[in-house]
């Protein structure tokens, strides 16, 4: 994805989260509001993927 587009999306989402209304709506919809810029989100998701891979491998025995 174009890095300029990613930066634009990150900036827009940061602004939306700074306003605070989206967190209220997400909580009403049973979501946990937690914005991470794309670089942090990628690292977080890679770690989660590794955790799931370990669990699946352990279940396979």
C-alpha cells in the first residue's frame, strides 16, 4: 500500500480517536477501542500470530 495513504489513514484515525466519540460507540457495540498506528499494529498482529501459531502447534501435539 502506498506509504502516503497509510500515513493519511493513520492521521485520520488518530484524529477520530482523539475526539473520543468512537470509543463510546465501540463500547456500546462490545468492541474494545484501541487505536494503534499501522507500524504498531503490524508489530502487535505479528506477535499475536506467533502466539496463535504456538497454541495451534501445541494442540496438534
